[in-house]
C-alpha cells in the first residue's frame, strides 16, 4: 500500500501537463487601434487566442509595428481572409 501511495505521489510531482496548462495561451489585445492600416503595408494578420477576453487581430506592418484591431472591423477581417 505504501508503495502505491509513493508511486502516485511521484507521478503527481513529475507530471508536466499542469504547469504547461497554466502558461499564457498567447498574445491578447487590451487596447484596439481604431484607424486603418493600408493593405500594402500589412505583412501579417493573426487572430488572438480564443481564450482572450476580447477577440482581435494582431496586424504586423512592414515598418515593424504591431496593432491590435477588433475582429469586428471589416478591413481587418478582409486582410485576414486574404492571407
């Protein structure tokens, strides 16, 4: 019985699934850009993780800047769809 308890405790201590589950899922947006980024300047558009409180797109530009834009913005949705 003691061997079983010791084995279970060792497995619980060495389990890596729980710490990884606690890691942040990815970038989230907390403030949103309300302007427009010209299509030729957009390098990439990625969606924020589904666990973020508010869904958005992260727009990366050729100048090395990143903007958070709401997923409700039509031009951002179009840029995402056209990638």
